[in-house]
C-alpha cells in the first residue's frame, strides 16, 4: 500500500512541476522594432486610443517579481533628451505608475544593446518598496524609441537576466 502512495505522490509532483513550466522565449516583432521576450515575462500593449505613440509593457511573472520594461515607439525623430525629460514629467504626474519620492538624474550618453542612447536613472518608492530604474531614448533611421526598465532594489539581480535578454536582442527597423 505504501508503494502506491509513493507512486501517486511522484505523479502529483510531476504534474505540478510540468504545469509550472514558464513559457519559452519568444521572438517579438512589433511595428518597427523586434526583441526577444524572456521566459516568464508577460507582454501587453498599453497604448491608449489618444496616444500619439505606441507602447508595450513587459513584466516579470511570479510572486515577488517586480521587473518591468516599457517600450514606447514613434515613427518620427524626437530629440532623446527632450523625450527623457517628458518621461520624467510623466512619472512625476503618475500618468502610468503611482510612485512617490522620485529622484531622477540625467546620465547622458549611453548604450542600449547595439544602439547609442541618451539616458537617465531614477529611484522611486512604490507601496513602500524602493525601486531603481533607467530610461534610454534612441533616435535611429527616422524612428524614436523610449525604453524604461525598472524593478525593486531587492529584485535587481533577479530582474537583470530578463532585462539583458531584451536589451541584447533589441533591434529598430530591421528583422532579427
């Protein structure tokens, strides 16, 4: 009788583990950008009807997962520093997320994947948790892209693997 319980236990654990598998990495082509969506990340279109730009949100799934990236797309040349300052003002107003105690610092020229960018770093508090993030603005071949990546300070290392997959696979105006 005990062997039956053991076999039943193994079968239940196997079913639970197979049901918990994360979705595989996925190649995404959206408008004029492409990137790889990491395992265990969700993606949703967050563009509002009255928005002049298109935006997607990628966020890490799971309990205690705080990582997220927004990618905003524009088929026009927008000066990177101007767009970053507009993003800062949007964060100040709480247009997308309800953060408090924001500290926003322009950090200047940087790179996002293979692209040169203008960048900024920020810290904020969300429901008592400290968040840290970066904003990159890229102008390339008549397109402009604004990327905001952030997560809670304790989850920074856990989020970095997903951030890196997106960053390294990111392309503007070309198929991967």
